[in-house]
């Protein structure tokens, strides 16, 4: 696919994604949360009783649809290629802290764009942080950081994460009493199950076909001066902005935004941590979900790391609220930068030592 054709495809995919995102809000999802990978994994963790924050518990069909959409189209296109073994523990740890950063900001990169398209100026501060984190991570990539190569695995291993999410979907539909459901708060605001699932499936298919990645778009500009991936991100914003203006959902302000706080420093740092970790993982939370659907068990490990991060964040009061970040969340964010940096420097040192020894 040539660059212009790829850009056009990404722009179409981004436009459709923006429309679906706002439609899901109109049909019941929280404001500016047609999709939020971090928030939805948090809700799933709550539904599975991994945390007891009663206001954020629901087995979100959108996430299930994203992963299954990616899996189905990759199987159909013969691109389902199970692989893994690329520093799975490091991936788990980095993803764990990516989730903590996202919940300090109160949203993943996807929701950051949707919040900005809804007029939430706090998301603009977060965008600057996200870019700063990606640049910092890209500098480590230039120093030779890599989590290593992956290896071919069995179809059973590659499809396990999909099987888990299918099981959650079946429980949601047929045995909902096994799950927890919020009756108040963001978790209680939800579009109908079938519409959420179909929306997720469509976006999952589009994201798989177009390599859609929030972090990758900014990384490619910094490293390669390539705006291809960014074109999809821009169209998500533009289309969602138009939809919000037309439907009266646009509110330009810092204050009074849904599921948001106005502490600019921790909005910046929370999303900076997300960008920093995502670029080292090789993709944002959305991209990790899509790759997991393709049979990448390393990305499946990242998904599990994010779910664990969400559970810990709410069990230990690390997640922010509309009143702002907690002391624990601030400490965890700084710890995240520290741990991820140590991991990166250790890997770079080991690789350089191996290179010298090999020569």
C-alpha cells in the first residue's frame, strides 16, 4: 500500500471511529467516553470483582468487540500469527504503570482525543504531556532500547486471550449474575450491549487493517517525520468534534467536564507516563488490544498488565476522581517513571555489553 493510499484509508477509518465514538455517548456511554481503553479495562476489572469501586464496574462490550474484531479480520485475512516471548514480564510491568498514568489523568490516549473533541481543555494539557512522554521514550529507542524479538507460538496460545473475552461476553449475556454492575457513576452509563459490541467490532476491524495507534502516530513524526499514522488520529478528533457540535455535546471549558479533573500538572504527568510506556511497548493501549487479537501473546500480557494496574489503582486509591489526583496516585506516577526508566536503561546496558562482547 503506497503512502497516500494508506493515509486515505486511515482517514476513513478515523472518521468512522469518531462517528461511532460520539454515537455510543448519545446512546448511553459517559460523556466523551465512546471508547476509553483504560476506563473500560478498569470497568471490566470491577465487573470481575478485582476491585470494589462500585461506580466503575461493567463488562464493557466495546473492549470485547475491539479484540474480537481484530481476531476475526486477522483470521479472515490470514494474518492471525501467534507469536510472543518478547520480555513478557517487562511488558506486564510497563503496561501496569501505563494504566496507572491513564487513571491519574482519567482516560487513555483515545479518550484524551475524544475529551478534546468535546471541548475539555484539560485534555489539551494532557496531550502536551503525552507528546513529551513519547519524545522521551523515543530517545531511548534511539539509544537502542528494544524488548527483544518474539517467536512463533501455537494457535491455542495466540487465541487464549480471545477465548477469555468470549467467555466474559457469554457470561455478560447469559449469566450476568456472576458479574458486578454499577448502579451509579460512570459504570452505570452504558449504551445497549449489542450496539456497544457491534461498535467495538467495527472499530477493531478498522484498527487492525490500518495499524491504528495513538502513540505510534506521534512517535513516527518525531523519529521519521512521517505523518501517516497521525492522519487517522486527526480524523477521529475532527469527526468527533463535528458530531459534538451538531449534537450539542460540545462544552469548551476546564471546569464541569464529565469524569475529569482540573489539576493541570497531574493531567500532564499522568498522560506523559502513558506516552512514555506506550512507545517502549510499541503501541498505545488500543494498539496493544488489537495486537492481542491478532494472536500476539506479548500484547496479551500487556492487556493483563493494564487490567492488573486498574485493579490495583482502585484497591489502593491511586486513581483520580473529579476532585483531582490522590497522594497515592502522584507517588505511583513518579514510581512509574522511575521503574520504566530503570528497566529501559538496564536493557540498553545489557544490549550494549552483549554487542561489545560479541565483537
